[in-house]
């Protein structure tokens, strides 16, 4: 059996446009389609996220974001100035973990869990990390007396 060799309306429109040269000056002509070379089925999602400047971690479920946050402790706390602020950040983290545990789950599979932060251990690690990153004291013979601190409004007027 032979197949009928008739041309559909769409195929005819495409063929005629090619003959007229309407596809000749398109951007990217003669170049491979991006994303298809690695055969990644999610290439278009990744391309969209790159183009829009989106972070993939924003699409994660809350429990996985909490796990990622926990994995960053205590290094992510290194820039926090005071111990009270560190404790507050860790308390807030633990409250979010508990809120996630209280969310209802559906299905027979047990949901993934995020670990709670041990505040005292992490505060001690924060202290050690801050001590390591503190600048070394200069020789006592070369120290300059501290300059008198000007009030904020004098510094503002000086600009």
C-alpha cells in the first residue's frame, strides 16, 4: 500500500515561506537549538530560570529549604554580630522546623524531616568561628591611640 502524497495546508504554507526566503534572516539561523544538545528534558525550565534570574532553591519544598539552611550552620552565622542575635536566628529556625512538623501530611509515605538546631552547640561553634576570623592583634609598640569618635551628625556634615 502506498501512502497518499498530498500536502497539507500547513506544510504548503511552510514550503512556500521557505521558497520566498522568509526564514533566511532569523536570529540563530544555522545554529543548533540551545538545550537540546545535552538531551536534558528540563532544558527549557533551566533556560527560563536563567533568563528570569530565578534561584532553583526557591522552588524547593519548605522542608528541603530548612535542611539546606541547617547544613549551612554555623558558617552562615559567622557575620552575625552578637550572641543574642545568633540565638534568636536559631530559635526562629527551630520554630519553623516545628511548624513544618505540625503541617498535615497525606499518603502512607512518611514525610521528609528537617533537623532541629542545637542552640548551645551552634553558639559555641559560632564563638570559635568568630575567634578564628578575628584579626590578629598588632604589636603593642606600634599601636596608635584611637582617634576621638565624632558624632554622627558631624560625620554627615563632613561629606
